[in-house]
C-alpha cells in the first residue's frame, strides 16, 4: 500500500504535491506491478443523479468498480438498472455527479468500453447479416468516413466464432433465434476490444445453452482482467455468476463483493419495494408512530 | 429513336426526373429504415412556404434560392415537430400531421399573395403543389444534378454511419457518434431530395417518391448496400417511365405518372420478390403444407401398423381418417398422391405402406421422435443452435447428441423399428 503510493508519486514527477485523497480511500486490493503506475478504477461513479422529465429516477449513486470482476446490477423493475448503464455510457444527461472511466471522462475513453444494449432495442428485420452487425463493433475504432478493412472483418469473424456463431455469419439477422441474436450482440461488444463492458440484460429471453455460453464468455473476459457490468434479473444465479453486486432501487442500496453484499437484509431493502423506503423515512422522522403494514 | 425523344426539352425533363428518382430512392432507403418516411412528407409540405417566401423575398425564380427557402422552412418544420413532441403530451404522428397541415396552409396563403402580385405569371409557383416536369429547363436540371450528386456522395461517404444510426442509434451514441448531428444531416439531405423533386412531382406527391422505391427495394434484398442501389435504380426507372408515358400520352401530368410508375414497381415487387414476395411466400406455404400432409399420412400408417404389430396388413381408410382427424376425402387424396410416388398401395378402401413407403415412413417417424426427445431434453443436451426449420435432425445436431437422443428413444420405448420381414433393406436405416 505505502510502496504503491510512493511509487505513484515518483512515477509522475510533474505532480507538485500528492493528489488529495478521497475522504474514504478504497484500499487497493490488487498490487500493481512496479512497472505500471497504479491505474484508476475502470468505473467510478460519484454522486450521480439522473432525472427524466424532472422526475429523478436514480440518485445517490456513488461507487468504484474494481478491475477484473463480473459485477451484477440487481434490482426490481424500474429500479434504474438500465439507466445506470446509460448514464455511465453518456447516453442520458446527468442531473448531478460525474462518471469516470479509467479516471477520465467518458468521452475520452469511449474505446475502452463496450456495450451490449437490450435485444429488444433494435429492429431485427433490418437489412443486414450477423457479420455486419458484429462489424459495427469496429466502427468506434475506425472513425468517421473510414470503411472497415480486412483486419476488421477478420476480427468480427473471430468474435462471431467466440460466441459459437461462425456458421451464421451471413445469415440475415431476422432469421436468427432470440438467443442467437443475443450472441451476435455479445460478439459485437467483443469486437469493440474494450476493457470495460456494460451489458443490459444479456440473459433475457435466451435458452439455457446460450446462457451457459454467455457465462463462459464472461468468465473468459474476467480472466483477461476485463471488468463487466451486467444488468441481471435472475436472483437465483447471482451468487454463481457475479463477484460483485450493485443493489439498486432508484438509489444505491448496497455495493460490494457478492458474499458480503448479496444478503437477505440488503435484498429485503432492495426488493421490499417502495413501501420499505417510505417505512425507513417514516421511522426516522417519527419513531413510535405506527409504520408500514403488519 | 421516337420523335419525342429528339426534342431537347424532353431530354432535359427525362434527365431531371431520373435524377429526382435516384436521389429520393437513395435517401428514402435511410429515411424508411430510420422510420422517418412520414417526416419526408411533412418536410415536403413544409417546403412550400419556404419556396414561396424565397420568391417573395428575392423576386426571382431560382432553384438556388428555393433550396435555401425550403431548407430553412423544412428545418423549422422538423424543429416544430420535435418541440411539440418534447414539450407536450402530443405524440409524434399527431405532431407530424399538425406541422404538415399548418405549413402547407401557410404555403397556400403565401402562394395566393404571389398570384395576386404582378409577378404571378413569372413565378409559376402553383406548379409546385402537384409538380410540372414539363416546366423543367436546363438550369433547373443542372441544379438538380448538383443536389443529387451531393446526396449520393453523402450517402456513400457516410454509409457506415447512417447504417448504424438506422439500426441501433443507442449503440451509435455509445461509440461516440453524435446521433443528433447525424439525424440532422439526414433531415437536411431529405430536404435536399424534396427540393430536387419539388418542381417535377410537387409537394403533395413527393413523399411517395421517398417511400415507394425504398419500400420496393427492401423486398428484394436483405443487404442495405444493395437496397440503396436498388432503390436508386427503381426511382430512376420510375422517373424515366413516368416521363416517357407522359410524353407519349400527351396532356398527362408527369409527376403523378412518375409516382404511379413507382407504385407499379412496388406492386410488382410485392408479388414477385424472391423470399419476401407474396407469390414466393404462398409457394412456400403450399410446399410446407404438402410436406406436412405427406409426413402425417406416412406417420399414421406406420403408427397404426406399429400398434397392431401386423406390418403387412392394410388399414381401412375410415380408421386412418379417424386417427388422423381429417375427412375421409382428404385422407384418400393424400394416400393417392403417395401411391403415385410408389409409397402406398391399396385394395378397395384398405391402404398400406409399400416397401419403399415403409422405409420413408420409418425415417419420418424416427426424425419426428428424435425431435420429440430433443425438445424434452433440450436443457441437458446443451445443444447450442437449433434450426427448427431443418428437415432432418441429423443435419443439424452433432452426431454425439443424435446418439444420445437415440439412447433416450430406447429408454422411453419410443424407438421406431423397421420390420425385417417386409423390407429387404432393413437395418441400413439406422
């Protein structure tokens, strides 16, 4: 810990003084190798509030996501899980707070993050094939006006093969099953060659085999020190799939390693519904007064 | 060359209408996929007051000024639509209708003012409502060519960006595309295409030129690049056809003829396009029905024999119809068809499977039951991909899984047999 800090100071001689530490410094769990300066967390969200039409849908979000972990974003419908991802990706305006990716604002780090949008968000009758959709993952690196090159096509094919869809490269996307479409989206994200991934319900509407395949890919990503945030619905599989969880119900309920955070009390807080929030507030304001339902 | 083709005027009109077809076809493809087709209609109507205002302000009839006027009015219209949807509970379709009619009405008012002014004859702006291709002169066509070239170059250069915008705008923004900018550019190009077509087709029918060739092209292909090329070609063909028809059949307005030609292309595509066309779909349905009926007949004959264990015996037609649940006449027709293929034979009203029929029936039943097992045990088998349309399960699943399915068939006592007594080829089927 101390060594790491000294190293940090030495590696950047232009820094006049050590940067002020945040009030609650998060201990570094992984030791950075002496050759590389300690890196900023893949995702840092500070005091985030998002509002749609003046109605806040997400507030008090404040966490740092550790590197190389599979992180589940868990919460009931309408808890703002997708909104959190969209806020991190800069797709919705923030009412307050900021999001940093590897210590920098999102606009400067677009190529280090990949995105799997929900499958229903696009029209699958669009005139294109699976390979072409995966190729779209390369567009961010290509820049404007440049056409995909041979290497990009090879990369896209490789990514399709990784999700077990090599035989379907030239298939029109409407002729793919739901699970296959989800795999294509996953392959597109892989083609982005990012180090931080956001996946919005990659398991929704897929068959058991596809779910297994996707989990295998997530674990492979983790092996390569990638960080993956996944919006997830199925509470049964949370412990099995995720190292970390973010429990969300419009505000942040709890964040941390799954075994410490995914507890009945926290779940009760998350899923107890809005009634619970009301209860807590009521209790705080007027103790002794009858609160909640019996 | 027919005499009307020799006229210089007709050549310019022809060139103009082809250019209009190409530009609206190409851009219409993106507008269609971005679900902005009706926006094209609103923009076309909104262009009218812009054109009139441009004439009132400059006092000259020049396509350049018209373009500026139409662009400003079109963007104002688009802005109004967005403002209305954003700041009120009114949905986009209502907002479109609102803006469309208000702008058009305002355009008519301006036009009336112009017609009461001394410059009325010079303006000829009333032609902009329904279009008059015959009034196209060389200068107009040159300006149209510039616009069409701009549209095609922009569509070519930004093909990848527009494709992603149309397919998945959320992802596009995620990788740093400014979708607002791209949408704005698309809108601007639509206005450009509208202006190109305004004089020939008119504001009322312009939307048809944006929608119809693109919709027709979509039926022929599943690739965006081909769709854009085709839409351009269809638009050009419609433009040319409309002009020629109008030149041959005198006193017929060109604009409506162009739109009707485009519609004819669409209707032909709707019926004849491969795969997506109605004829192809009907044929596929008929084929599917025939195959299902044939397999049903074979399966029921097989299963009746299997149940009784008397493979050589023929079954009464009535009994088969009862098992199958179809009228006797339908069953008889199906069996007769199978007999023509040498798969069944009968004496009187009793039917049975021939040797080759038994082989076919065995295969059908085996495939059917393997599917059954597969669907029952899908979860455990961990097969990644299943193409439910595939004919034979063996073509689809790895041999390991087929063997596992066969084992499951035996476990469940559902394994079909090929009785050796009847068929010399018995045993080769497995």
